[in-house]
C-alpha cells in the first residue's frame, strides 16, 4: 500500500476506533461480533475490514464497515490487495450485500463449503444464517 492510500494496517492504538465502528453494526446484526485483533484489520477514515485466514490460500474478508461514502469500496480493494500481498489466492465474504460485493468482483460460490462449515462452527447465528458465500480471486 502506498503512503497516500487512505487505508492502512491497523495498530493497537486503533482498537477502540475499530470497536466503535463495529458496535452499531454488531448491534444491528449486520456484522458478527468478534474480538478485534489489530493484526487482522485494515483501517481508514471511518472504515475497517478484517482478513481472517481460512486456509493457506483462502482468506475471509469480514467486519467490513464504512461510515463514509466511498470508503467501503476503498477498504475492500485495499484488503484484496493486502490478501494478494500476503500470498492468498482467494478472498471470500459471507454477506447479505450480494449485489454490492458483486459490483466489486465477488461471485456467488458453492465451492469452499467444507471450509465455510469449519469456519462457522460454533457461530451463535449458524442455525438461522442467511449469509451468502462469495469469492474473488486475487492471484
């Protein structure tokens, strides 16, 4: 990522800001509650996203929140670039915003179901989950 890019890797000092961004979305049920590990997050002006490895080749893009117009796309693009830089080949999302992610190069998939099942095991919302699994190749 370049220095003028508004998205950067999070630092420990960013944890309260990330938690504040996530809190309303967790409360609404649009984002799953998860501990904020700054090593997993990217942050920008009023935006954040986490990269959570599923396998050595597949990483989940989660906790995508943008409180400013246009920052959602920037944080998603930065996260996909970061995933590629870390050697991941595919980025997956579990989302209710299918059209939004489709416009950003993600496609619905039936592949990766065993990885999804392993990742989602123990999720408090697993029984009634309505999220769509989507994937985007980055390498």
